[in-house]
């Protein structure tokens, strides 16, 4: 188990597991947050990023595809999750 203190990295890891393995978001996120030594505020940020990206995935992918040379489907999974999280926070 990985203990992370960076909420953005943890959110990208959780999103990657969800998409790659077809894992349930609530179970995966809860397990990762339980094993984390983050502050309550950072845990809330991680949760907001994970659920926000999942909620707005289609919109985020549409916007990203307008600016990326590499198609979404050919982008490395973790890289794509980092981009989605970043764009979600910007928006």
C-alpha cells in the first residue's frame, strides 16, 4: 500500500485504478484515504478531485482533445488522469 501526502497524486492514482481496473470509485477512494497520512483538508481535496473528474469526464475529455496532438485513447492512463485533474481544478 502506498501512503501519499499529495492529494493530486493520490487522486490521479485512484482515477487510474478506477479506469484501468473497473474498480468502484467509492471503495477505491475510501481504501486509499484510509491508508493515507494526509490532513482532513487534503483528503477532502482528493475526494473532490476524484468525484469531480468522474462527474465531468466527458466534458474534460472534449476540452482536452481540442488541445492535445495525441488522441485521448492513446494517452498514457496516469498522464490522462493528471490532465483531467488539472483541467477540472482550472475550470
